């Protein structure tokens, strides 16, 4: 989508100015590094897009969008440490390129820099933005803890998993859009509805990410394909396969998610075959479509032009078709 590219380019240019490489370089170089890897920048782009649609342009929302991007990357650095992930966006993760202590501290400073970016807004607006940002940050941490807990639990339900990805991923997408609406001065109902649009889209996005983790192209996905399988994560794919697979395959799946072989290639291929044969892969695709449709339906309640709503619909379709 050309419009998204324009927002992304504007954001990237301002990001260069907002985050400077300074002393101590061991603290700030990893920050510059992870931001230089690019990525989709979907969350801050949504902040700019939402502010643009509800207001008179996106420029006043730029600092808020930068805050969203810094917070998101802070969480990625820490997630990668917790997951012992070797790759992020096709490149070495921060803790692999430097070390764990550097990753923790550089991630911490990104969170603080994110809050500093709100300081340029007038007091009432600052208070509203900081309140939403803090609530979202707490929920993201709660979602991450659920994710960690699930790795050692054998009784995780699909509804619990959806709650986890809602908190870990979707609330930040919703908040990114609501932040744009707040800065633009949109009505309370528009703020809440655009939040729900983003939140449903965020769940669809994470389900798509889980699907691509197993079935994505290693050349385009940017992360280690099969990483969730290696980490024994109870994803929607896994939980659905347990429900749908025959007893033999279900037992095999449970066993494979209780071991950590040095060479995980056979494990990954066997698990993927069970995901496919059980119908879990197809069910995941349908669930992605369901949450995307739920997001699109919320647009009918929002006071925007049909042309603007179509742009959001296009964005939803774009997420469903992505391969990265």
C-alpha cells in the first residue's frame, strides 16, 4: 500500500533524528541497531494513519508514533532474550550480537525514551496518552508472562491462548490507533471503536504470525521458521491440532512438545505434518479471517468517510495476505 510507505518513510526519517548515537555507545548502539533493521513498523504507521484520518494531518502524532515504535522494539529485545531467539528480521538479535546484559539495559532505555517522547504534548493530552500507554505496557507484560507460563503447562485452552495474544500483541495495535485518534481530537466513541478495530486486527495479525512461524518462507519471514515449535509454545495451531488430531498424532504432538532435541529439524517437520493433516492449519487460516472480519465490521460504527474506511479495509486485507 503506497499510503503506508509514505507514512513509514516519514517515520523513519524522524526516527533517525529522535534516537541519537551517543555515550555510552554500548547502551545506544544496540538501540540504533534494532531500529535500523526496519521491520514492518505497522503500529506507528497506524498511529499516523489514524491521526491523519481523524484530524488535519499526521505531523502532530509523530512523537506519539515514535513512542509506539520504541516501546514495541523494547519489547522485542526482551522477548528475544526470553525466547533465546537467534534472529530478528533476518539479522542477529541484540543479545546475540552483544550480550544479554546489554540487551536488557538497551531495552530498558528504549522504554524510557518512549515516555520522553510524550513530554512535548500539552499537559491534558500528555496525561491521556501516558495513561493509555501505561495501561497497555502493563497488559503487554502480562501477556508475555502468560506466554512464558504456557510453555510449562499442559492444560492451556484456546480461550486462554487468545487472551494471551490479545494482551501480548493486540492491545498495542489497538492502543497505537487510539493514540492517533486522541492526538487528532476524535470523539470518545471513535477512539474506543478504532481501538477495537485495531485490537481485533492485532489478534488476526498474531495468529497469522503463528501460522507463518510454522509455514512461512524462511527467505521472507525474517525469523527462524519453526521457532515456536522449538520453544514448545502452545499456539493456536498446536492447541487446535490437539483437539482435531487422531489419538496417535495427538500423543506424538504432546511428546514432541515435551522434549528439546539438539537438532530440531525432524521435530519441526513432524509437527508441521500433524498441524496440516489434523486440519489445524486450515482452522488457523479461518480464525485469522474471522478476526479480520470482526475488525472490519467495527468500522461501520466509526465517523469516517467511506474512502477512509476503505483504506482501513485494504490494510486488513494486506495483513491477511502478508508473507513476512
